[in-house]
């Protein structure tokens, strides 16, 4: 079973299905939060992000309960590519109707395609964080300096 699951075509198919499900889960979280907190965009984004990248947040809580928590392993302080994708997707899903020239179904399809492409590219190559160049450009005007690379 282990050899079958780690076989490249099966693994890539699994990544694709997982990212499709993740994008649908983000949208579901945003829509559920919109019903309860219709005026709070921040809550809608947070619920969407937790829906898509919730395992990372639960891992922080699990480490805290076990006594193994340290700031170096906190996903909020050191976000992964998945968390960044979920944040961008949740913000896009939270935008009011009419802001983007596409429907919500088309946006769901586009975010799923982008998430699949990023996941497959990261698994086949060793390029690192694809958001790092954008972050480096935005760090200077926002924080006054480029982020120090600790890795």
C-alpha cells in the first residue's frame, strides 16, 4: 500500500483532489461565517482560513497541550505556503459581489486550479516559497526592511 500511495501519478492525483477539496472548504467556511457574521469581513476570512488550513492551527494547540510548543513552530508566526494560499483565497471569496468580474463558481474554479498548480509544482521541484518575491517587495514599504531569512 505504501508503494502504491507514493507512486508519483497516484500521489499527484491525491494532491489534486486534496487541493480541490481545500478550496471548496475555504468557500464553505466563508459562506457559513457570512450567514452568522454578515457585517464582519475579518471573521469571514478567519473562518475560511481555518477551514482550509485548520490542521496547522490544531497542531499549534496540540503542541501547547503536550508541552512541546515553541514560537519557532507556530504556523501563524511562520506561515506555510498553504496558509498563505488559504488567506488569499478567503479574502477573494469574502469580497462583495460585483467587485470581481467573475462569478463565485468561476472564482472557486480559479482558486482550485491555482492551488493545484502550486502544490504540484512544489512537489515536483524544490523551488521554495512562491510568495517570497512578493513578500520581499512588500516588506520594504510596510515594515521598512526586507524579512531576514532564518532558514
